[in-house]
């Protein structure tokens, strides 16, 4: 019977002689894939009537083995693997916490999970505030007489997910574009929902009365949306 060793990485068989055991403390390097392994851990008997492997891999020297990277102990692999998994989970957790509002908007099915997470961490959960994704389209501003004015328009969400409805600041200006009076209108005063659906708009209409001392100087307006 001939003794052979089998490379555990590429499964190539090599004929083994007694001098291979002492040359490098039974460590050898596969001639096909360069994997280093202990020869006495992978020995097999081969019927001499069958062809013996033609390739004989000479063992590496002790000095060469010292320069080769040794396989990390199993405990070290487990520690580093656990550390990498912990870091990955920590990163995902941070993304989930800091992007929770957008996650809720893009994946409504996660709302119960996010609510439970915020209940544990003491954080809030609301619809995302996207100032760059909301715009105002005015329908008109005019005087109705008797110091009464009307301002109408619509607020549009340009993003692909729901967002929180912003507040509206309206400034009435004089003929040199200086603000005569300024007021912030809440969602309730605008008569719109607190959520703007994706790619949708909500119309509003504001009617108000000014002090007679101010109404005569009003010639224009400025309006913009913002989140508190």
C-alpha cells in the first residue's frame, strides 16, 4: 500500500515519503494551489496496483514556513467574526435610528417596529421633513375691499414618499417690497392634512382682515414654506 496525502483545499493527492515528515515538522505546501497544511492530518492509503500520483510535493523548509502566514486559531477567527458582525449590526442600527422617519415613509409596514424601537429608546417618530421636496404654487392674492384680503394656492410634495406638511409664512409688502405685516399659518389654519402624499398637492385658501392703518399700504406679498 502506498501512502498519500490529500490537499484539503484543492483535493490533489501527493505521494509521501518518510523524509517529508522531518523536513518541516510535517508541514507541506500544495504544488497546485500553494495551500500549506500538516501532512499527517490528511493521510490515506492507496492500492499499489492503482496509479500513484505523479506529482510529489516536497515539504517547505522551516525558514520558509516561518514566513508563511499561519492559519489563525479558531478562537481568533470566532472573535473577529463576532466583532465584524457586531459592527455591521451596530451600523445598521444607527442607520435605522437616524433614518427612521424616511424608513417609515418609504416602508409603512415597518411602522410598528419603529414605534416599538422609539418607545424603548425614547425617540419620536414622525413623517420626514423634506424642505427641498415641497413647493408652493399660488393661485392668487387680491383685496376683497373693506380691509379684507384673500390668498390661495397649493402645496406640492415632489418626492416619491409621503412627507410632513410644512408651515406657511406670508408677508404682505408695500411698494418698496418692505414687509408691512407677517404671519405664520399652521396646518390647521391652512385647512390641509399633516401629511403630503407622494407626488400630490393640497390646496388652501386664506381669507383675513387687516388693520385699516396697514391695509392701504399693501401692494404685494412674499410666501415660503418651512419646517419648525
